């Protein structure tokens, strides 16, 4: 991540205005959003959750016949899924274009072609939306985190609290002038493997959502069709397989094989 990759102050102020409008719209003022971001995303598009093989792809979005579709890669850590979802909301709300959500853009890794301004704006919106400045300072006070003594332990606690990647929190602390540029450079340079060691040392674990498969409301729709006798059990099994589920896991027992009554049973029934 490059501290020089940024947007101008006027654009930042505009993004803050947009963030506040959305916080008000979704009743999220003074509220840590975290995993609620997926509910917000699902209310604005059809969302697919799938473990893509390429970890450099955090997701993608596409519009088909006027309907927005977003895919979140569930093979990446949960906090990165959260940030990807918030990043994508910016594009859905303010810059409605198809996109491949790459780690290089979201983590703002310098490249030969640079980073498109739209991606920088989407990143800043995601950071502001997930980690609003006043709420960040409030939580630092609550957990007795001093800006003058902040260390990697504090940053990891904050990133876990807001459910954002470690680097996102480091950059956010720099953006709101809680840490200096030299501190930013120091914390951002810490290798990811060392960050993971610190997480284990502090007993910080992310929610277990990795490799989840969820195809919008496919499961619920399939179940409703089956319950209304509009599809067979075999068709239900086929549809549920896309989400790696079985009818039994959803409380539907395999119907017993039909066995015709014996002659004696038929005679008994007729005599009743």
C-alpha cells in the first residue's frame, strides 16, 4: 500500500458527505458495521459467495439485463471480504460499472499502470463507511488506546473490532491523523506473516466464513418450490448441490421406497 496513492481533499470531503448520507439511510450512525455490510450489499444487488481459486481476485461485479450481480471470493480472509463488499457498494451506488475486484487495487499496491482514480475513491469510501472517524476515536477511548502509544497490538484489536484488514486500519489511522507518516510507514511495512503471528499471540481470530458457497436466494427458492410440490426431490437435490447442501441438511428426509402390500395385508384391509 502506498501512502502517496490518495484522492484530493475536496474529493475526500465529498466522499465523507456520501458516507454520512448512507449511514443515515441505513441507520448506521455510531454503529460498527462489520458483517452487516453483506446485508446492505444484498439489499442493493444479487450476491454470490464462492471460493475462487485466485486469491488475488477478491470478487467481481457485472450487470445483466439491468440487474446488478456481485461475487465475493470466500477463499480470502473474512475481513478482506468485508472490505471488498464495502468497496463494491461504492460502485453500485455512485459508479455503476462492471469490475474485477483485484487485491492490487484494494490494497493499493503500486503498479506500472497505477491505480484508477475510481478505485481510490471506492477504497476511501469503503474505509470511511466501515471505520467512521468519530466512531474510531470513540472506540479508542473505550478500550484505552492512546494515540501517542499505539502499537501493533492496538491496531490489530481495532481492525478486529471493525472487521477490516490490518493494512486498512493502518491507513485509516494515518488518514485521520492519529498516527504520523513515519508510524504509518513502520506499521505498513510489517510482513503479513508477522501480522498473523501477532494475531495468534493475541488470540484474535476472524469469523469462519472461508470457502462459503451461497448463491443469492437459490436455496430458499428451491425449498419453496419443493414445499409447493412444484419440483421433485431429485430436482431439489440438484439445485441444493450448487451450495453444497443436501435435502437432509435442511430437514427433508428421503422418502421411503414404496413397497406394495402383501396378499394377506390386502385381505386384512378388505375385511375391516
